[in-house]
């Protein structure tokens, strides 16, 4: 006995969970079931309709007390006991209680209330007008409606791009010699003027000393001749010759000093040493590569613009760049330069965008997606592109009002993805048929099973 009680309670709980999860059943064919049989006279039909309506009202009452009804039905030993308990609990007739017991349990959920009220109202009208032979038209098309609200819409293009350093600088040797010191390793951040390496300076120090001695001697001779020239003891040509020699020796001295200075190889910009091609003890010649330094506190994104979009891009200064390598992170970018000539092979115009990169998280050669908004309307009405139908060379959408379909001729504007702007023909608050529109026509009655206000909900 205890096991039976436990099983009964378990079944009741399972049934209650099932009820709360079922999809509402539209009880529009209930009247035909309740009135089935051989009704031969109009009086008999009228009485049958009244009886059927009473049963519907009992079912409506059961919906309002669903938890109690489920408890009675699941705990009763048989149908008779369930009918008696329902009749007493809800203060209804036995016939009404029988109608409740014989209903599919899914028809008793509260979400069926609206359809049931509509059916009862229809029966009351039939009884009042003595039109019991007529039946309410039954919608044969289920549709989903989109309630229009004003939202921004943008005419945009999304193009691929490649990240490049803001400046890429190749460092080369300006003098030859042995690498005595290598002070920086690859990947090290540097500032402008930081020492990267030092070459052997002995030969260049000797050359500078010799040039200094020659210059000093020539300068002293020039001063002596200038004094003699003032005393008219030497000619002007001799003074001009020594002056020219002094300038020549000064140039040689400057060159020797510069070569000595070039033995200390410094970074020309602030950035990161991306590559370093020398080792200590290595002998290098003039123009040999020393390393590569990248300026990365700001980066460039290079994107090819099709010829058809060049005019629109000319007026755009702000962009959004998405980097998949950084988990789809989006960065703000500014226009730097749009090439005045296209690539001869791809026929694309290179657009350079600048992005601040203070943390250095953006790296060269990362793949980017550049979002370019060519036109934007802040308060636009839009519908799914597929909801527009062409009829008689006109663009038409179907609007539903009080379950009745109305065709509206519309004009369209810009498009964003699968959304298209409606510039004329619709108003905010209109309910556009977004699903099921190809199965309806003007004036047809439909069953709106769902209304959404966000177009993205149509994808769920």
C-alpha cells in the first residue's frame, strides 16, 4: 500500500512537471467534438451549443485552478471519483466535470486561456443571433511577427588587413671593423640613442690623431701668413692656398672623428630590437646589416580598398579593427593615409590606419578585420531582407493587425547584413510578418504564434 502511495505521488509530481513544460494546445476544435453526433433539429443544435459552452466554461474554470485539478485527477482511484471531487471542488455540474476529465491535460494550461475566451465569445454570439449552423473561420497559417522599433542601421563593409609596425628601421654598418661589444640582445626594448654594439676603434683613433695634427699645423701656418699678409710681406695667393689647405684638413679631421663615432652603433629610434645579425668578435664591412628595430607603440593596419568604395572611404576618419589573434578584441583606429594609386595586380588602393599600442599587445603580421561604416541612420525602421516580396514590380511586406493580413508597399534604403532599412510604407509599432509571409495574402486571417521586438530573436 505504501509503495502504491509513493508511486502515485511520484506520478503526480512528474505529471505536474510535464504540464508546466508542454506547449499550449489551441482548443479551437473543441466545439466540434462536444457537438458531435446526430443533431437533427435546430432546437437540438441550440441546446447542444449551450451544453458545449457550459462545458467550455467549466474547462476555463479548471485552467484557473490547474494545480488543484491536477492533484484531484492524479490522486483519484477512477473517473467517477475524479468527477465527483471536481464537481464539489469547483462547484460545477457533473457534465462539466466529465468534460474536464476527458480533456487532454495539455489543454488545461493557462496559456490556452485567450483562445478559449475567444471560442466562448463566438458561441455566445451564435446563440444570441440563432446562427448555430455557422462556424468560426479557423486560421490555417501560423506566423511570427516582428514589432518594428527604431534602431541604428549602417551601410558598412568589412575588409581584411595586415598589421605592420609604425616604423621599421634596418640598421647597417657605416664603418668596418671587429665587434668588440654586443650590448643588446634580440627582443630588447630600446630608446633612441641606446648603444647596440661597439666596434674596434684603434685604427679610427689613430686616423683622427693624424688628422688633428695635420689640421693644427695648417691652422698655425695660416695664422702666420695672415700676419705677414697684413704687413705686406707675403702675397694674397699664398694666403689663399693655406686657407684652402686648412679647410681640407678640417674636413679630414671631421671625417676621422665621424668614423670614430660610428664605431659606436646606436638605435636610431625607440622600439624593439626585432633582429640582431652580429656577434662579438665578428668582423663586419660597410653596409653589412647590424639589426632591425621596430617602433611598436603605434602600429599601422594596411587594408586594400576596392575602387567602388574609394569615394566613400575618403570621408571616413574613424574605424574599428578586430584582431582574431587577440580573441577578437576590437581597437579604434584613425585614418593615416589613402594611397593615390592602386596596386597594379589587385587593383586595390592601400589604406593605412593608425592604432595606439602602448602595451605592445598588437604584433606585426597579425590578421585584422576592418569595419568601415560608409553611411549610418540612427533612427531607422528595418525588416529582414527576406520578408520583402516583389509583387507587380513593387516591394511589399505583410503586416498583421487583429490576426488579419494587410499588404504594404514599401521603399527601401541602406542594408546591413540581413537587415534592410524601410524608408516609406511602415511605422514604428507595426507588426510585420517575418516568418510565414510567403503563405499568406491580403485579408487572410492568420494565427500569430509569436511576436518579437528584436530581430535577433528570429534566429533563435
